[in-house]
C-alpha cells in the first residue's frame, strides 16, 4: 500500500489526495502536522533520503511525498499517477504553498 506524507494546508497535497481517491487508489495518508509522531516520521525520512535534497535546497518541505510499496520515495505525484495510467482529474486553483509559488 502507498503511504502519502502531506498536510491539509498544502494545495498540492490536497490535490494529490483528491486524485488518488477519485481513482480508488488505496493509500495511507499521514498528516505531518497532526502529531509529533507523524512529523518525526516524516523528518526522519526527509533527512535520510537524497530524493528530498532539491526540495530542501529550494526551501520547500517536500510534500506530498509518496512512499511506494517497495519503499522508494517520489515527490512527483503527478508523474506517479501517469506511470499508473491515471489521468489527473482533480485540480485546485492554488497549487503551491511557498511564497514564490513554486511548491510545498
């Protein structure tokens, strides 16, 4: 099963979650702001994997983060959807939470 780390404050996370749900994808959603346990689990992942380096360099959090069944992590939820053959069906007007408008 997929695990998604995200936040309801993040437009990209809401959009990712809505698209997965629209296609009936089974996943576990972990809200990183819901508890200290969730935040620490995310930070442990973020601090240990090079896939997060560009996000950190850009000053982004690195969410939504998709942890695949095999443990591989991707920050490209749209790319993951395309790989699985799912079209993007749910779009939000605001797509980024950073001040510069370039991601979460």
